[in-house]
C-alpha cells in the first residue's frame, strides 16, 4: 500500500513538471497608474467565483507596508445577491516589470498573479496564472460593448495564453 501511494505521488509530481508554466508578463506596469477600480468582465474563474455578478477588484498601494491591498467584491447568485468581500494583499514579486505579483488571501498562502496584457492607457488588463487555469479580463468601465470585449480577448489570445471557456460577468447599476 505504501509503495502504491508513493508511486502515485511521484507520478503526480512528475506529470506536473511536464506542464510548461506560463511566465510571460507585460514589459512594465506603472503601479500607481494600475491602482484603482477594475471591473471583471470575463474569465476562467476560481471555484469561489461561480454564479457571480458585479465582480470588482480595487487595488490600493500601501506605501508604508509596500504592499497592494486588494478589495475583491462580487454579488453571489444575482445582481442583488449576497455581497461577498474577499480582501487580499499582494506584493510585487518582479520589481523590474511590476507585472508579477504574489497575492495572498491570508497568511501563509501566496499565489502567482501575472499581468499578461494591458490596453492603451490601462483601460483594460488581463491577469493569468502560471498553470493557465484561471484568467481574469478586467476593464476600467463597468459595462463595455461585446465587440470591444471580443477585441480584447483576441489581443489576449496573441500572448499565447488560452482564452477558451470564458464566462462573462454581468454588471448592473449600483
């Protein structure tokens, strides 16, 4: 039994190593310009983000602690459903680009957060993770035209990050 369990663990670890990790980010992000409100428009979301409406991420630079405070909120189940607030913190992992962060919902957990694409004047952005499982495409505007969203998705696909199986987020007036 121990041998079977050990072999299963080794095979799992080995297979994880065969999956190439996505490491590309944008060349540089001005953190102060990147701070502010972002409306999640579409993506491949975590299990916590199923059946969500009005998903918003607000980034605030905390100069004293040299961290990014993240206020992630959404409505569960309906546009007026339960308000879920998931505060997190992040620190810049790659200070040369400012585009690779380590995000922590709580200590000691930390997850890679890759800014893989950004639009002109930082009006939209795409965030990914190394295993390519999750993707968040966000804009500064609460609601955007479907044609504009399609154009953003096409730009993100040119980074080599997969853009299949996306779920759109409905935003309604507060």
